[in-house]
C-alpha cells in the first residue's frame, strides 16, 4: 500500500489532528504514516527534523504545508527548494506542496499570497507538485486569521486527498476508458466517425484535466 506522510506547520497539524486526513487517505487506498507537524514552524525548522523523519521511515508520498510563517526572500526560497530536493533524494517518490490558504485579514493575506506565488516555481523546479492552498481551501470557514475551524479542516482534508489521489495512484483510468469507447464507437458507426472522434477527444481532455491536482489557478492578492 502506498504510504503518505504529512509535514509542515500548524496547517499540517490541522489536516492531521482536526481534519483526520488519515481516514481520507484510507478511503482512497492510501496509508498515513505520520510525519512532522509543528505549529509556528518555518521551512528551516522542518529541514532540521528531516533526517529524523526519514530515519524512521521513508514514505512513498509526502504532503508539505509550509510558508505561512515566512516572508518572501532568497533564504526562504532556498529552503523550499532544499526541502523538496532532500525528500526526493531520500527516497520519497512524490512531494505535494500546498501553499498557505488565504487569510480574511487583508494585510496578512497579501503576505500569504506573495509567499504562495513565490513558492510555485521554486518547488516545481525542485520536483514537487504545487497545489494552491488558496484554491483548495476556498470558501471554508476560518477560526481566526490563519486557521480553519475543526470542520473546516475536515473539509480541506477531503479536498486535498481527493485532489492528489489520482496522481498518487498513477492517474485515473476514466480518460482511457472514454477514449477507447469513443474509438470503438467510431469504428462501428463509420458514417459518424469524425464527430464521434471530435467529441471523444474533447471529453477525454476535460476528464483528464479534472483528475489532476489543482495547480492551474494562480493565487490572487487581496485588494488593498
């Protein structure tokens, strides 16, 4: 069974302890194996515990939530990239990096949005899949300027796991099923071959995009 660890700051704590992400992973045929979650942690502090984490077990997949306690800068960017690189070099197959969710407080949100936007090219270049926390946690109730409610973390955990599960399992089979069905229909209904193939190609592309992690929507800065 594919094993999954969660490492990061208080958002990771929320996903693990309030969101019961272990149950969501199990429902998708994935096994939660712990990790490291520490409120207030920066990426550098997570890096300092990484050897300990990988020394206990090497998970197949790691979900990272980090950056909410940081600002944009060269040192922070180096830490983001180093964390991904060390995880992959240590035997982790896939890293999913979730950027900080939006904050209802405008000044704080501008900082979190800037971090989120800066993280994407860095972690992707290092080999991770970047997922927008601003998108996946959109519309979920907040407990304060930073954290979600307990039920909010449960909903976020559901969204996160359902978002990454197809990629962890190697992708959904549904696009291939639709494509094969379309080709078969075009073969037997030859007078309608061209429109059938066009519709099949469009449907396959839509289903494939929907099965991928939500990384396409760029984070937006809150109005001043």
